[in-house]
């Protein structure tokens, strides 16, 4: 602003500045973290999909062959169970280094989570070249590991999918490699396997489509409930509804085994309606049962396709009216990546949902950092920090700084902050010190049946001390 004397003549300027260095550094760190695995430093699933998409796009101009090698460590759970997660983490980090050392310039090695890795290889001459890379991976992973004076022996199974078709969907190529990896495990592990269409034929997909459709009708789907805790008060504030499928084979399938298929084959609307209705019915039953449920919330996950349905607000309003609970007791969780992809189309739907009075949660925050610029535009009440930031928070000052910055930013926007994947008392103490509001994870116990939720609330008053022992 100009600074003037009594005669109006400009004699200087007046300005206000603000040091945003810490904010910029936190945003840069958040941007890096959003695309990389915190344990190994490798690209994560989001970065892998992006690089695979770019590789396929380049094949439109320069025809080539590209292969995806899906690597899964065999019997890795035994290391965690026998020697602890710290030893398991060291093995995973070393496996990541070995895979990176094998990769050629231009290849990408990514960690998808757990003990699953992917190597993306372009410019291959044939499927035989991909199989040769698979053999090298198996030989490298099998070399002994030495952790804290102990020798470990780990093998791996490798599934390979390759294409010369630039129109191939990246997700389909990864899925095919994953299916080939399971065939390698069936064949005895410690080997590689090329994907063949017979691994998931059209007939098999038709059977799965029919089975999932019948599952909705035959009550094979059911919900379990992950407790949500206020960290400072150490009290249960609500639960997150998680769907499971009790398959006729006797196996209980987690959502990642059938939700993507439901989305791809047009069943997500029916499945999502079941989950929402069942969660609302259960919330009403709890509310009628005890005084503890008056401020109790139930969170329900929405897929990206559900979020684009213009009829969604009407269905939610009908559920609230039919079951008679307060709308603020229902929380709808939407992943950050879905909002990034469709933010322009979903704002009107989010506004309509907020007008009903239900709460909106932004889930898996940090896996798609572009939404930093959208937070003020979205009608979200809750921000859930992704577990990839929580897991290293006690050993990484950078991750603590990121969580602190995100928490302060969210509080400034009037949002409640929830930490996902809390597994140790040290993480709990750190998050509490950073003013994180709520948390959920195995530290507080595994997902519960509806009856177990009632027992928890009525016998332990929802306190942390009433839950399963810490996972430390």
C-alpha cells in the first residue's frame, strides 16, 4: 500500500508479509509422501499407475512391448509372527533395494503394500525376456537376509502380464499379473508364471458376477464395525462399517477381493445400497437400545461411482427419515482420489448431503495431494490421515511435521482430524501430542460384530481400557 504525507504525496510503501516456508516445505513433503511408500522409498500404487499410463501412451507413437511383474514374498507372515514387525520391515526394505538394483534404466519398481511389489519393464523384445527378468528376481530375493544377527531365507512368487496394445487399461494389466502370481503360488511358489486368459476366463467372470449378485440377495454379505476413538478422552465416539462376504465356499472375503469387481461390472450400486441400509438399520437399533448411542456415529464408505449418482442425496435422506436417527450420526466417507478425479461433478452432491445434516469425511488423505487446493471448496467435516503417514510417525521427524501441518490446517478449516492405522501406544502418544482428534486401528481392537459393539459400550463405557491389548 502507498504511504502518503499530509499533501498526498507518496513517500513510501507499507506492506505485510508472512513466512510460509514451513507450509511450503510440508506441502512438498506431502507431495512426495503421496507418491512414495514410506518404508522402502519406492513409488506407491498411485505413482505406478501414472507411470504405466504414460508408458502405454508412449506406445501409441512408438510401438513396443511392456511387462508388469507382480512380486509377492512367500510365507512372509511367518517372519512377522516369529521375529516381530521390525524384522519384517527390514526384510521388506532390503527386498525393495534388491529389486531396484535389478531394474534397468527406465524401469519402475513400486511397493503396493504389505509384501507385494511390482516391477514395470518397457521396451521388451518378447515374453521370454520378461520371464528372464522374473527368474533374476527370484534368484535375488532368495539370497540370505541378515537382520540383528539372524539369517532369514525368503522366496517369492512372480506373476507376469505383458502387452503390445497401447489401449490396454493399466489396472487390467496389474490385475492380470496379480492373477498370474497366484497361479505361481498354486504351482508351488518360488517361481514365475506368465498370465494366460484361462486364469480368469469369461466364464469365471460370469460365475463371480452371479455369485456376487446372489450374495446380496442371500444375506451372504455382512458388516463389521471398526471402533473410532477420541484420543484425549480415550472414549469410543463411533464406528466405521466394513463389508465382508461369507462366500459359499466357507471363506470370508475382505472388500478388496470383490469391491473392485463390483465397480467394474455394475454391481456397486446394489452393493452400496445394501451397506448403507444395513449400517443405518444397525445405527437405529443401537440408538434405541442405550443412552450411549445418542451421539454415536456410524461411518459408511462411498465409492467414486456412487458419489456421481445424482439420486444419492435422496436415498440418504430417505434412510435418515425411515430409521429416525439424527442425521449427524451418519458419516459418509469419500476417498481423496475419488474427489480429485471428480471434484467438479461432486460438489453439488456433497452440498446436498451436507444440507441433509449428515457428516462428510475425506478418507485416505495424503494419497492424492492435489486436493490441498480443494479443501476450502469441499463441504467436508472430517479429514482422515492415511495410515502411510501414521506408521512411521515415531521414527520420522518429517512425517511428524506433515501430520502436524495437516492437523493445524484442518483445524483452521473447522474439520475434525482422524488418524488411520494406529497400531502402537507410541503412535497414540505422538498423535495426541500433535492435537489429532480421533483415531482408529488395531491398537484399539479388531473390527467388531454388532453385539460386540454393544458389549464394549455397556461394559467398558467405550473406554480404551476395555478393548483388546495393544499390538506393541
